[in-house]
C-alpha cells in the first residue's frame, strides 16, 4: 500500500525574531518503512520525534527535502494536476484536535459534504442521504446533521472528523494523535470506532501516538521514532515482549507507571541520536551512526544488539 524510503525533512529555526543566523533541525532523518494492504502501523515516540511531520509529508501537506513515497506503486512526489487530486481522495487524515480541525462556521452536513462534492462523488440532491449514512457509520444519528461544532462534545467532534475523512472512501487513513485531546473515558470509544471503520471499509491505517498502550491496542506493527529517526521496528507482540532498543524499553517501562530515567545529557554531537539519554552508550556511538538491521521483521538501530 505504502512504501517510504529515506524520507528527510529539515527545518531552519531562528533563535529569536531578530536573529540573523538559524539552526537546522532534522525533523525526519532517512525514515523508511512499508505499510501492507489492510494493515495498521503504529508510529510512537515523544513530542518532537517527527511523528506529525511524517504524517504531513505522507499527505503532502509538506514536501520532504529528500526521499521517496510510493502509494500503490506510484511515486506521489511526482504527481500533478488530476493525479494529485486523486491522491487526496485516496489518502485522508484525522487530526489531533477536533476543536481546531473543524470549521466553526459550518454545520455538520456542510463539513462532511464538502469533500464529497469536491471529488464529485455524489449528486447534490442525494447529499443528505449520503451524509446520513456516513453519520450512522460513526455512531451519530441524523439529529447531528445541522449542528455546529461548538454544540457538540469533544468525542462527538472527533467522530465528525472521522466521518469527514471517510467521506471520500479512502484506501489509507492517517490518524495523528486522534485521542490525545479527549477525556480518558471517551478515548476507548474513539479507538474502537477507528478499528470498526477500518475493518468495515477495508482501510490501511497509520496510527500516530505518544502513548504506547494506545498504539498497542490498535496496531499490528510498530515503528519507534526519536529525533526524526526510526530506532526500532517490528510486530506489536515482538516489540512489547522483546524490546531491543534502550529507548523502546524506557517507553514501555514508563507506560507501566515506572518513573522516567534521570537524564544523562552529555555527549553533544554524537552520531547516535539517543546517545545523550542512553545509559548503555559506548564509545562507538560517538563516531558512528547505527542503522536499522535485523531479521524476521524485527529491526533495531543499536550497536549493543550487534548493529552495523
């Protein structure tokens, strides 16, 4: 379904408004992975790890600086015109915050029907019928059709955001922290809804979160990111039963309620991006950058595991 190869994205950030010089930040650093048809890939990492930048590059909301993205065998970075518009129909996103991702001046029927009309997927006289069906598929009845976003709860708004994403009948759904802004009592409902619509609509999904427990619930495979790099990749059960990278082990321990380790914070300029926080670091980590390696679908970028 999706093949990402050596994707990189660099931002230039000024220290202040009046600063002349700027600092380059690698939001994505040679990220590679594949997504199978019908699969859910979890992308996990702390804030600043590059997860959302990855999502925005896959959607072409931002252009990567280098690398390739192939969707169903087609290099989407080369698409233009009608072909580019077709991609928009096939790949949809659910953003983190339903408060800001929905237009407050539009009613639900207008929010959901906009992509349908944009891609000419239904005749205008049948829009109401189609929107009704989509609302029902996300657990909302017809009474929500003429409501505005401010008249609904956070969970209901996120259901509308999911409905809007499903309106174009996509093949790939990218969910970027879709439950992190919701109450804990509502999170499980939205996660269950995503799994339900994925199965019913035969979707492939990329699920992004900083919460390992959430990723474990919805994903079949997981990639672990830190400072723009993929540090570990593998099947869900393998990642949790046999985590290979020190960062993955730390995330799993933290998800179980154990305290975060004391920051080491030394070794500026080391090649390994996790060097400053790694309690197991060795001299080679200063000069060499570990690359992903492994067998049977479980890969890690760490010299302690025999990496190159």
